[in-house]
C-alpha cells in the first residue's frame, strides 16, 4: 500500500507514527533533508520507537533503550530484533511510503 504524508508533520525532534493497518505502525523520521521509515514496534519489548528518543540516525525503544538505525531498521543490540525499513520518496512537500501489509495485519 502507498501512504502519503505532508513533510511538515515530521521534524528531527518529532518523528511521525502512522498506523498502516490494525496491528502495523510505521515511524517516519527526518535527519537533515532526508527522510526514513521503519516499523514502529520494538520486537524486543513492544515499545513504539516514535515515543522514544531519537539521536541522529538512531531511534530508541522507550522501554529498554534498544537502538535501531532509521535508514536500515538494524537493531544495534541484536540482529534478531531488526525491523523492516521502507523506501521514502519525496514529491514536493509530500512523502510517499510503500508498505507491504500481509492480510493478517489488515
């Protein structure tokens, strides 16, 4: 599915949490002039990363502080907890994100 958001909904200090299905949220992040998107659920403790601190290219789970690279979804504490990253395309003042949603999440 394709999702379109206004870039003014996102800042380096305030990522955007977007529910793309009943049980699937994504986090959209800004770093400088670049935008990134990863799943917004920490598979380790279940926290929403958009509710935790962001330091540069790292989003942190607010529960245990696990760190995730916002460009790749890689978890720095354990590869078993990596999350999916999604490509973000900028079109003027809009961001376009394509997210694969399986039927169980819809």
